[in-house]
């Protein structure tokens, strides 16, 4: 599969705010992917998921999914950890019906705990989720995301470690989050290549052939991410990022989260393809 570009959610120019209309609009725009946003909870039944899956196949649009924001495998309250497992399981079950290959999620907050303790705890919780899904015959990939604030679990090394430790887990590498989390670093061709090289060395072809990136402009400060920006209104050197993607020959999805969604998704796609 080549590198496919798409939007985080329904394109702004879609006739309706429905997932079905979003998939059709993605194809009209000549994009190839869309991330279904379950960030406020999974509000989709099985029948609707089946319908959307059929439309996505007909329109040749690759789907991914973003799970609810309310996942925190390091909550101090055991019932919230259990609820986090259920939210991720629910996302993965609906995703399988949707024909989605990957579920992206934010794994945990550090709170006052040592990051290494949080990492081990999160890996253990993901193993529990993965065992349940495997028993159900659900091979949807779970993708912990690199996060934009230093209060969150989600450095590049942490998500790579989770992917090494738990079968059926691969990272969602949010380049903009890495840029924000480092307060402006990770913004040159060489730095982007270092990110891709670290992932490729850690995970090999199972990542190189199945990547999932988030890209947008981003506003940040010493505490990391503030908000997403339109690419041309940000300092993200996206042409250098597209060059790095070419250099490593990665295959999979690039999902744009800029406020103008499809405009920047098309900009990224055009920039990437003109380098071919």
C-alpha cells in the first residue's frame, strides 16, 4: 500500500456531518483516507458501521479510528482503568466491523508517578486488552500515540517500547506532537529521519509497511502543545517531512489534523507526490 493521505474526521466541505458523507467527500477530493473520530465516545452501532464499511470499500477510502479521549491506564482510580480498557475494546470491536485496521488512542497521564512505572503499567493493561481481542479473533492494531504534552505518556521511545512489548500494537507517530513536546525541535529533515530510523530499527517492516502518522501545524510552548494550526501559519517544515517519508519508503496512512482539514491534507499529498 502506498502512503495514503486523509483527514481526521469528516471533511469540512462535506454536505453532511455524517461519517458516510465524509467518506464520499474524501473520494471527491481525491484523498484516500479518513480517520473516524470516536474521541467523545463510540456513538456508532453495528448496523451503521457495516453500512460505512461498504461505502468505504466502494469509494476505495482507507479508514482508521481515534478512540475516546477518556482513556487513562494510569488513573489512580481502578474503576477508571477498567473503564479505559472497555472504551478501547469497544473502539476496536466497532472498528473491526468498519473494516478499520488501526485504533489510535492516548494511553495515559503520568500524574505524580515515575514514567517507567507508568510505561510498565500501561503495557500490562494493553496486554489484557490485546488478549481479549485476540480471543475474539479481532486483529485491529492498537496504536498508542505520541503525545504533545510532557504530562502525558507518549514520547517516541515510550510508544516504540509499547509496540515492542505487546503483540498487535504499533505506534501512531504524531509528528506535530513531537515537535511541540520538544518545544520546537524535531523540525528538520535530519531530525525527521532520526524519528523514522528509530521506529524502523525498533519495529522493522511490520511498522515500515503499516505506518500511521498525524500531521498538522501546531502552536506550542514550554509546556508543549497548545493548539493545532494551519500548516502555512505554523513553523512545521512539512516539505522536509515529506522528503523523509520518501527516503524511508514508508507505507500506510498520513492523517491531517489541521483546522482546515482537507486543505492541508491535499497540501501534504501534493507536496509528497511532486517529490516522486
